[in-house]
C-alpha cells in the first residue's frame, strides 16, 4: 500500500511562535510539538553545516514512533564542490550522525543551485555513488577525514533502504537524458513549485515521489488556496496509484516504470508568513 506523508520544511522559525506553536512552548520542545502535528519534516540544518551526533540522537528521541525525517544533503557537496572531488565530503556527511536517526531516516534531498548546469557525466557519477542502504552509508562514512571535527557515528542496528531525491533549478536539466539517468538509478525528480521562478515539471522517476511546495505566487511567502490544493490532491491520487498525473508538463515523453503504487512525500516550504503548517494541515485534510 502507498504511504503519503505531508509535512513541513524545518521547524525552528521565530514568526511561528505564538501562531503555530503555543505561546508558552519553550523552543527546545518545538520539534516534539511539530512532529505530533505532522508525520514528516525536512531536516535542513544539515544543508548548511555538518550536525553533531548528539543532535541527531536528540531529534530521534523527540519524535514519535513512525515519524520520518527527510534530510537535506550538504550544500558543500552540491554548491561548493559542485559534485567534483566529493568522496571525502560524502563520507564526512554520512559519518556525522545522520545514521542515528535509525528507522526515522527517510529520503535524502539533494538540492542544486540555480547556476548549476546539467553535465551528464558528472551527474551520473554522483548518482552512482549514492548509498542505497544505511549499511552502505556507514561503509562510506568510514572513509571520513579530519574535516569531521567530532566523533564519527557509524552504528547501524538494522539496515534499511535509503531513498534519494534531486531538486534542480537550471533550465539545462530540462533534458530527457536527465530523466533517463534518474530512472536508471531510482532517484526521484523533485516536483518543485517555486512561484514560477525555477523549472516546474512532473516526471516520475523512482518508486516514490518527492514534492516541495515553496509558494504559489510568491516564493517562500504565499499560501495555497483550496482550489490549488485540490489540484495537488489530483496529482497525489495519481502518484498513489503508481501512474503519471495527466495534463501536467513533463521533461521526457517516456512513461515511468509501471508500479501498483508509489509513496508520496510532500513538504511545504512557504514558511515566511506561517503559511506552511496551515497549508500542510489543509492538504492532509483534503486527502
């Protein structure tokens, strides 16, 4: 059976206090509160810097059974190194503590900058090196170097699969060869709604679908009307059945591999005016 999880991108935002969060809620309890409102949250601190094992262990303990984190890969890999000479940075990331999330570790999100162009050879090398299980991630992490300032965390009590999703922002990725590569490695193409700023396509490339809703009219700020949310419900229903939604633009004319169902992850990233939690609740109610 397909599982659909609707959540938010991040949870620590000062404008949310007293609006989404109760006025008397202390900051250290915000994740505990948010993880009981939504079944999944994007962890985006990992994008900006390597986090500590103690932080991942704390986040695991603060969230309920069945909760899932999506974890954003480091911008040092995607933005600074731009996928070149990344063996050690990848090892450092997977040794940094992310494996302490255990069974709550969900999809890994790799977001690329607007000036990053599609290079098939470079991109395929990256897709090929992505670990497909937590055991493989731990093995990769053993290659870490001195840039990992804190102790390595490489414990895997029970191996489980790792899913990866790619979000692009340059028009050069509007190339059927890109979709072919993602399908070859079972990596999800992120369906990103960015208020018209970046490419918006709906190709299905993996056994699951990953959606990021950054704002309907204004990036990171505007909310979603019921009419627009109903359109997302239409798409989610199709993805749940394992099919490609009709009428929506695609990069490739080739149909995705047939499946009886697909899991769907949806994250609202329109956080500036406390729209994300409201819209996530509304979409979940419509479904």
